[in-house]
C-alpha cells in the first residue's frame, strides 16, 4: 500500500499560520518483475481509499469516513505486460529511487515507521 498525503495547491500561497488541510490516499498496487528487464517493475493498480485527515486545521479522520473503490482492470493485462511500470535506480533498506514511465518523473521514497501526520 502506498500512502500519499495530498495538500491543496492553493495552500502554498497562504501564510504558514493559515490552518492546513490534508487528504490521505491509500493506493494498493501489485508489483511484478518484467521479463528480461531486471530493473523494471510492472504495476497493476488494484484499489484506492481516500480520507480527509485535516480540514482547515481540524482533525477529521474520526469524523469523516473514508471513501474507497476497486479500480477496473485492463482485460488481458497484468503487472508483467500492462502499461504501468517503473525502473528501479537505487534500492536499500530505507530508500527507493525510481523513474516512472511516460509522462514520468523521478521519485524518492523513504521507509516510514509511522504514517500518522
């Protein structure tokens, strides 16, 4: 499960004293090794769950329920042959650096012991 905390883009334009808002997305994926490409990992996206964590500085995780859904699958495609993939550039016990397919980008992920904001 990948946990992504989303902050409204407009929040960066406001003073830091302005109450913040955070929306948490939990994305479940399945990873598969790609044949003849040792650094390429295929991805199948399975489901997503989103939940407001904080709205204008007020904690909402216990007030607003999460919303989730199973994502549709592409017939005949799996992690080994589907369109989603990334290339592993660096990996150790605490850090992963990847390059995504088009339009892509480079991403650095670090292991977190706790995902509470």
